[in-house]
């Protein structure tokens, strides 16, 4: 059984901490008093995140890491042990993407997305599982809503996220069989307001944009830290992610037709693609990095708020809603 520590007593390794969800998670964990080890390829962005963490009164260790390289993943684990003596939660949040129809994406670019998004999670999970199998703790892998319901123009990204879901399920079963005090949680965000879309490579002829509705990365960070301190198996973030998963289960054919029609215009801007220096497919993006991408993400999700409530609170709210509906029906 997993014995969860409060966040302020934890050491967290956050992979993909240079921007977006990973950076938001590291900042929030540090704000709450945790010690954090931040990893990514972009050293300038990691140093900027380190300064932000110090301004919050936290401690961070910067470890430049290409998580697609298993040797570097192992070195990240050793660095965390050398600095803090242990790891309590390991977060895999690194991701890259290539936008374009499958036949327009060069195979080496497709492969790179798989190497970072899938093998990076595999590498991080392997290292974390070795570190945690005796003392216990949590592994939090960031998948996506498109890991349940795929969309066009991101075949490599969707393939990796579907694979993460299956990988996590298999490893969870092995953890359960061995009786290890480790939780493996899968977080499935909807579209999130991060620099991910600026960093993605485009083969569409235009720059990409997120499918609406778009949510703030702080909502995902809250879900990740919840998974570091509570029993969680899978957790969609944003009502849109939960709706996509439900529609896929109930109406798979209709869902595919809907995204075949809507998936193109909702992901394409009217700005011609260029040789964007922020492209991070094969190397870390230059610059200090950022949490937000400028897409005006929603700062609150009713669905996610409900999912993060204690079970008794959720049951009570559901019971009150049923009672209220019944009362309205009687009056009608």
C-alpha cells in the first residue's frame, strides 16, 4: 500500500520542467514547500525556472536531460539521490509534436516524437520504479485526452499517447502483482494553454493551434500534485478530455467522423508556417521558457474540481443533485 507524504515533505523529479505543464507543476510544488529536481533539454529555460523557484523560497536542482536517452534518465535519478537522498514522486511531462497529415511527416520526425513522448515516459518510469520500489511513492505520467480519442494531423503524438495509456495499465498490473508500495497515475489533459504549440513542428503549411476549449496549465499541475498525494489511477483534466473519452466509448464511429470534419480547422491558424527557432523537436527550444502559451486558457474546470474532491464530498454533491432534481420533478 502506498503511504503518501504531504507535498511539503516530498522530493519531486519533474521531467519537461522547462515550460508548460512541467514548469507549472515544479513551481506549484516548490510554492507548497517541496524540493524539486527539474529536467529538460533547454538549459536557459531550466535556469529561469530555477530562479522562479528560488523566488518562491523553494529549492531546485537543475539537471539538463534528454529523456529519450536512457543513460541520461539514469543520470537524472542519480543526481536526485545525490542532492536530496531520495525521490518521492517522479513526473514525466516532456512532450514534442509534429503537425501534418501522416504521409507528409518525414519518418525521422515521426520517430522522434515516439522517442520523446513514449520512450521518454518508459525511461523515466523504469528509473523511478527502481528508486521507489522499496521506499514507495508515486509515478505520474502525463498522457492526453487524445490518448483515448485520436485527432487528425497529429498521428505520431496520438500514437505515443495511446501507447502511454496501455504501457501504464500493464505496469500498474505488475506493480499490483508484486505488491509494491508504488502508485502509477496517468493524467489525461485536454488542450492546455502552453508553449507546446509554438514549439511543435508544422508540416501543414500553417502554424498550429490548440483545439478548443483550452485550459490553464495550473489545472493540470493541481491534478499532478493531487496524484502525488492521493490514490489515482487515471485522471482526465478538463471536462473536454472526459467528454472525448466518453464519446469514444459510446459512439466511436461518430466521434471519428466529427474529428475528421472539425479536426482540421480547429488546429490550423491562418499564419503561414516558417522556420520557427522555437521548434524543439530535436533540441531544446532557446530562451527562458514559459508556463503559458498565450491561448487564454480557462482558469477553472468544474469537472476537474469535482474529480479532485474527497469521495465523500463527491457522493454528497451527487446525492444533493439527485435530490434537487427529484424535488423539481415533484413540483412539476
